[in-house]
C-alpha cells in the first residue's frame, strides 16, 4: 500500500501532455483511490453511474453484485472537469474513454497508472489494486470501522477485508 504522502506525491506528479488526457487520467486515479474500486468496476462504469448530488457511484462488483460507494470531493470535481471537456456525454455512455473513443479497458487503466508513476519519484510497483489497498488502509487508520470498509470494498468475507488493511502500529496503540 501507499502512505498518504505517497498518494499525494503520485497525484501531484508533473505532467506535460494533453489537458483532456490529463483530466481523464487524474479523475480516473482519484476515483479509484477515493472509492477503493477494482479496475474492472471502473472500466465498466457509465456516466450515469455517478451521482454528484449524493456523492456516490453505483458499481457492479464480483458476481454482478451492485453496491453504492461514496466518492471523494476531489474525485467528483475531477470527474466534472473531465466530462465538461467531453461536452456533457449521455448517461449511458462509458465514463472513461480511450484515445480512440471507446470504453477504457482494464489494461488501459493499468497503462495510464503506469504513465503517472513514471512521472513521479515513487519507486514502488503501483497497480490499481495498490490504490485499493491504500484506500482501505487509510480509512482504517483514520478510524473507520472494518465493517464499513468491508461494505465499501464489496467483500463478502471480513477476512478478505482484513487482508486489505495495513493498520499502522501507531493506530493500533
């Protein structure tokens, strides 16, 4: 998992590419981190799955189980900026598009994250799943109970959620 300062460093890494791509990539990473979503869940999202008023996203996890997950304010702001650049797409359209205008794939998400990591000074191997682990760990370190984290991650078993949480020694004390 990443520390909170490493997440900040990742998101503040310098970028020198197209503003539209930057808006997409930033909103994608903010959404994964702020909601703890799996890359498959993110790639299958449609524009209408985000509820800006409630600050949530509707996802279909493993086994096609639907859940409603909170989305952070930074992620919502980034998503609004990105969708504004797309000229207000319809609710049924994919939330994230690749460079050819098609739905961004799981592999595309890994590729885009890799591009961000190369521009940062981080030397860790970081995948979308690492962001998911970081999300869970940071929630636990800030006092969120494990059952709530379990619900947000979409885990059936509490034991699975425990594997995702790397609670610091300070928090345990």
